[in-house]
């Protein structure tokens, strides 16, 4: 067992406690996750994901891994593109979130393979997927470097990794963004999901996550090549793309 500490929002906690605390957050909000996403982002999360799907460029027959796929927004879109000759895996470490995603894909007529697994220890062989994606999940992982290295490991040579995540907003907007994040978000969380603390953690976890250039460097250190990023919503969100050569 590790005796190292890490961040849970602004709080310093033992590494072995973080996964349990994060699990508590997402188990609490799973049933209201999509509603809250629409409210928090004024629906813009749908545009960010649509851009990610466009950049991903999934083709018929490709194998795709959706890490921390939650309620399956990306998995569903990729399943339609990959077709019957392709394969899309929906994975998440959190059972409650994965259950919502599994039910949703089934309701839409897609019987996708599903796995509850830790992104730092992916249960897939080397050089297996054409595309790996993680949307709004990386910042919750204790060892981001290890998770990125695992995602690279399971990619085929020439495969691509896409990371959609909150990032560092354009500086002139930072004060207004802080007000929204630390006052409005917890209030919304309490009113809609009955849980202010989880949305307070969300705001804090965003501030602790690497900024655009730092994440680009981290992906490079994990062995990914030609890493680039696209700023969305004035940098409040960024999409990073890297390749396994």
C-alpha cells in the first residue's frame, strides 16, 4: 500500500483514499450526471463532444476504447461510426456511472462490450485499439502519467489518443469563472442532484489539473508523439491529441 499523498480537489489525502473518494462523488451524481452537464455548461458539453467525435474520425471497422466513458456519449457516437465490423468498448472505474452508460447504449440498440476497470491498469492487450478516448476523466485519476502510458500501450502503432478535459481559461475571464465555479456550481449541485460537495470537488479538481501545455508535456513523456491541443470555450476546456508511432 502506498504511503504517498495526492490531491482530492484542494484537500491532500493518502493515495489509497483518493479512488474511494472519487468513487463516492460519481456514485452520488450518476443518476443526474447528464442533466447537470447540460445545466453547468448551458449545453456546450454537447458541442465539445461533437468536436471530439469529429476530430476522432472513427472509420468503419475500427476498434475504439472509451476510458472513463460514463454515460456513453462518445461510445454511442463511435459505435454508429465503427459499424458492425468495428468494436467500441465502454469502460469506467465507477459501477454506478457504467450502469447508466450500459443501460443507455442498450436502450439505443447498441450492445457494446462493457468493462469496469481502472485506467491505470487496463485489461487489454498491447497494440489493440485504433483510438482511445478519455473525456472529463483524466483529472480524477491518481497517477495521470501511468494512465496515459496505459492508454498508449493499448493503442496500435499509428493509433491516436484523445483527451477532452477542463483546462485553464483565458486569464481575463478567470475571476468570473471562479465565481461561477465556487458559488454557482455547488448551489446547482445541491438544487438538482442534492449534492453540493461533489460539485465543489469538481471545481477544485479542475484547478488542480495540469494546464494545456503541462498536459501536452505529460502526454509526450508517456510516449505519445505529435501532441497538439485545441482550446474550446476560451480554454475552459481543451482537447489534446497524440499518436503512437
